[in-house]
């Protein structure tokens, strides 16, 4: 009887030590998360500073490009007055620039606005359904092209045939410019044709379903007059050469 009592006492003592040790390990494991504030690595801060510096430099370059284009336009207008031949050539150049997306254009069209949901996902929700993805923007641009849009922009970024629309973590890059919601997609063309065709497309109906279920914003409105800005892409062909 005494031997059984001693064995039971040893067992409970060992059990107590094991439980205490396990509790200590849990406390050590979670202590940094609970008690220590998150510290942003110095390298990340440096990268943010570099990115902001490059964006400021890019903004200055944009202003310089706009200024040079205006000077060129003034010279062309001045030279066009010298003869009818120069005037005709100047008009042809301006028409080609407009078709290439290198000038601002204004006309009737539509505006589609996409925005993240203001609702907070629950633990059982998939958060991907509550935000606008880069694929949504690409699909919307393709729809606009399919149904006759002659000029398209996203948040004042002109969309050309080679304009990249990509996801970069929590942001979307359009022409390498950082975008944040809402995403305002402007398309010039026949407002009725564009609005009716896009609103009846399966992709747009899916977005409207997401709007009802998850709260994202998906709206479409006709515009009697809208402006699509010029592209600032001045990149040259690196490998392709004109055929002579």
C-alpha cells in the first residue's frame, strides 16, 4: 500500500514537471509576438526611400517630356504656316500621334469604376474576393477593346497595346506607375454600344455578383465627353528594326 502510494506520488510529480515545462515553452514561443513591437528592418526603410526618390525623379521627367512636346507642337504650328505642303505633313504627323496614343483625346465614351470592398472578411471568407485584382483590370481593358473602344486609360495612365498591368504585392502597376483603388477605367467610343455590350458580358456579370456578395464596387456610366490622356511612353525599339 505504501509502495503504491509512493509510485502515485512520483507519477504526479513527474506529470507536474512535464506540464510546467510545456507551459514554459509555450510562454517562450509566444512572448516575442505578444510583448515585442514589430521593428521594420533598416533595409526595408532604405528601399522605401530609394523608391520614393525614383518616383520623384520620374515625376520630374514626366513634366520635362510634357514641356518638350509642347515646344515641338508650337514649332510645328509655326512651320505649318509657311506652306500648304508643310501644313498637310504637320496634320498627318498629328493624326499619327493621336492614333499612337501620344496626344490627349476627348470624346464620348464610358467610365467603369472598380474598387475594393469596404467590408471586413470573416474567418470563413476568402479575402481574395474582397479586393480588385490586376486580372480584373486586364479583362476589362480587353472587353473595351473588343467592343470598339478607340482610347483607354486607367487612373490617367494611357493603355497601349504593350502597356503592362501587373500585380506587385499589395499594389497594381500600370505602365510601371503604382495604382491604388478606386480604379477608374475610361474608354472612348460609342457609349451605347460599349455600355450595352460590356454590361451584358459574362465577366461583368460575375463582377456584379461579387459586388452583391462581397461588397466590391463595380459601376458603369456613359459619358457625353471624357478625356484620355496621352501616353508618356517614349521607349525606343531595342531589337525590332524598320524594313527598308
